C-alpha cells in the first residue's frame, strides 16, 4: 500500500506536465493546472468514510443480534431470515450501483484521453 502511494507521488508531476503539454489550447489557464491538497484530502476522507461505513455495517448488524439464538434457530446458517436476506440484497444492489457509477465515470475519461492523444 505504501509503495503504491509513493509511486503515485513520483508520477504526479509528470502527469500534470503531460496534461499541460498535450491538453488542448482552448482550455483557459491550463498551464496553471495543479493538484489542490484540500480537494485531494476531501476526496480521500470521503473514500475512507465510505469504505469504513460499508465495512462496519455488517459487523455492527451482527453485534445487534443474539448469535446463540440465531444458530439454534437456523442450524448452520447464521442469517436466514427475511430481514437478513433483504439486507444482503441491499448490499449487493449498492455494490452494483457503485461499480456502475465508477464505470460510467471512467469510460468518458478514457475517450477524452484518446481524443487528446489523437490531436
């Protein structure tokens, strides 16, 4: 994890220089492009918060139910009720939507990079 972060720090100036060098001249003040630390920290905070919520939600839910009673009622399965099923389905839907959203954002970025590279 740390090696990846440091590698990104090494590439950041080169990426900014490439965007400035190969970007279209019609973009105003492109040569003033830089990475804003406040925006970067906000993005990292939102990503950490989202990851934390989705990682802790199942753990929090498990702590609220009586494990012994759940095991006695369902045999080997810990969560077999309708509420548990709906909860799992909601998590699957949320994950699918997050992946679709990420794909929707990456495809136009790739198209834009191809357009810039073709010029």
